[in-house]
C-alpha cells in the first residue's frame, strides 16, 4: 500500500438542525466553499447529501470533503481567521458533527 505524499483529506459529516432552513444551508455551503480561496493550504472542496440505500447514515445528511497539502496545512486551516469566523456561524447550525482527517492510501494488487 502506498500512502499519498503530503495530501490529507478532511471529511466532515453533518446533520443540520431542523430549524436551519434550506436557504441557510445553501449559504453555509457557499461560505464553506469560499474558504478554498481564503486559506492557502486548502486545495479543494466537495460536498454532497447522503444518497445511500443502506440507511446507515446515523442521521447525518451532508458530507463535506476538503483536500489539504499536508497535516500541517490542516492545523493552519483550523487556526486561520477565515475558518474560525466561518466555524462560529456554521457549527451552531448543526445538530450532529463528525470530523475525520486521513491520508489517502492506494492499494496495489
């Protein structure tokens, strides 16, 4: 197996509060996406809603994935003023959250 050099994925699973409107969710997603242009080590952002037929989502409805250049880049992101400001708006709208950071690993068969 071969671990990706430098690259780290930051995955956030979220369930928004029932009181958070669809328009608010849309604005929060746009705000999250805008961090790519504000935080240098953040290289990419993708998101989606759960579409699994297995019904094992534990109530989580949204997935957000960011790509960083390194573990140190995630630490820089977490402390970056733009992220801190966004988190102060985003987190209060969530009922549940899980965050996992990992280094993608390729399996060679």
